[in-house]
């Protein structure tokens, strides 16, 4: 019986097995060397992935807190909203900024409300927002800043009546009577049909009812609004 063919086949099979085993060993060693050489890159990758996951979790938590705070704000539960936003930085999103600013103002956290309203004004340039900024300064007893804020509003928009009222009242409370009168006069000159500003001027001139300015202001108010409550008060 001729067994040479079988022997050759067996040898060939064994050789192929050895080569395959050797290739696997080389592959494992190569992988080990690559891992040893680039281990720091893998560590960085792991850190990046872990950081990304942590950020997404934190963002989801923050979004949930903002949603709850916004709901509380919508129900005028400012104390609950403020508690949720206690450690939150001033946001940049306009909607959240409005919620944050008004919540902090409502809970009298003026140091937090002020930068929020400043940011809000920078976005909208709304004089109603700037009036609030002036009011915050006033409440903080930063009277010079408050007066400047009201004056800036008047200079930018001479028809914004509330700014005259607030500035004149501020001067009056500081016993700057003539300044208070001058602001009221400026207001009625720029807004001759405003009953509110004539009321303001009359109230600033109550200590000088014999003056021409006072009499003219009362006469004008009677024409603008004969049933004005202030006129009824003056008759008593």
C-alpha cells in the first residue's frame, strides 16, 4: 500500500497549522505593542466619552430644573422658582433670562436681578427694562446711578413718561426740590397732553401754590382731565 500521499498531506496540514498559530501570536503581540504605544490616546478617549456622558446628564438635569422653575414662575410662585435657580448663572437665552430676572426681582434678590436686567436690556433695548434697572439702583440706595439711568431713558425717548415721574420723585425724596420741579417741567414741555405729568408738576409745586407755574399746571390739568382725582383732592 502506498502511503506517500497521505504523509505529504499530513505534513502540509501541520505546516499550515503552525503558520496560522504563528500568525495569531504575531497579531496578538502587535496589538499588545500598539496598545502599549498608544495607551494614553485610549485614556484620553475614555475621559472624553465619560465627560460627554456627564455633560449630557447634567444638561438634562438643568433643563428639567429650568422647566420646573418656569412652571413655578408661570404660577407666580416666585419663591419656589428662586429656590430652583439659586445656584444658576445668569442665562443667555432670552426666555430664561426673563424668568430669571423677574424671579430674582420678585424675591428681592437685587444683586442677582440687576445683572440679569442689564443683560436683558442689552438684548432688547426696551426702556421698560431700563426703568426696572433704575428702580433697582434706587432700592439699593445707589441714587446717582438711579438718576443717571432715568436721565438716559429721557434723553433717548422724551415721550417715556414714567422716567420723568421716577426721576422727579427721586429728587423730591432727596430734598432736591428744584431739580424735581425742573424734571416735571421738562416732562410737560415734551409731553403737553400728558395728564400724568401735569399731576406730577402740581405735586412738586404744592408748597408754592401761589406761583404762576402751579396755577397754570392746575388750569391745564382741568382742561386735559376735568375729573382728575388730584383736582378733587385739591378742592378739599
